[in-house]
């Protein structure tokens, strides 16, 4: 299994957990805009972590691959922001937060390494 497959599988599992979190938040009548934002950045309709990783696999160039992976990296950062906010306003427990943050940070680190390596290869 190569690194992209690993990050893709991790992002897919993370997306499932985000969907479960969105369902939990919606059931508990949390403000819709917060539910929508964490869902959008974590799984996302449009630009998402996993969807961009899949697109990167079929990139037409190394620069296109880098762009898609970098978008995924940025989505990870946004998702971390929303998770921090959800914890701070006590919409999720410390355990939920730790579980989700650990996954997101792991994906973020993998994407940072992939983008750094790819950029280095493009520039050499």
C-alpha cells in the first residue's frame, strides 16, 4: 500500500466519523450553520479532503496533483478549527474531540509530507 492509498483510506474513515458527528449534532439541535460547516470541511460537498485525494490520484500533472493534495491539507486545517470550536462551546465531549482531532492531525501530517515532497520534486 502506498502513501496515497493510506491517506485516502484514513480520510475515508474520517469522513464517516464526520458524518456521524454531523448526525449527532443535528439530533441534539445544535445551530445548523455549525453542523453544516463541520460537515462541509470534513467530508465535503465540493472540495473535501477525501474527494481531492481521489482527484489527485488521477491528476494530469504533478502540479495538478500538488494542488489537489494542498486543497485537502487546507480542508484538514479548517476541520481542526471547527472541532476546536465545537469543543470550546461544549457541543462535543473531550473524548469526541480527542478522537476526531487525532485522526484529522494524522491526515494533516501525511498531506503535509506529500505536498512537501511533491513540491520538492517539481522544483528539482
